[in-house]
C-alpha cells in the first residue's frame, strides 16, 4: 500500500514539475517576442527608464 502512495505522489510531483517547466518555456518565448518587437520599433530609451526608476531630474 505504501508503494502505491509513493508512486502516486511521484506522478503528482512529476506533473507539477512539467507544468512549471512548460510555463517557464512559454514565458521565455513571450518575452523574446516582445523584445524583438521593441527592437524593431527602435528599442528602449534607457534615459527614460532611469527617470522612471529614480525620478525626473528636471
């Protein structure tokens, strides 16, 4: 009986790990596509980003 419980627990763990890995792969692909779009539209202004993070200096 204990072996059956361990087997089911292992299957659940494997399913959770595969789900997490799939989510990470999907998120990486999404970020890559968004980065490519941003690059095609002229990239990002780091001056603007720094102003947003630390405040405007004007």
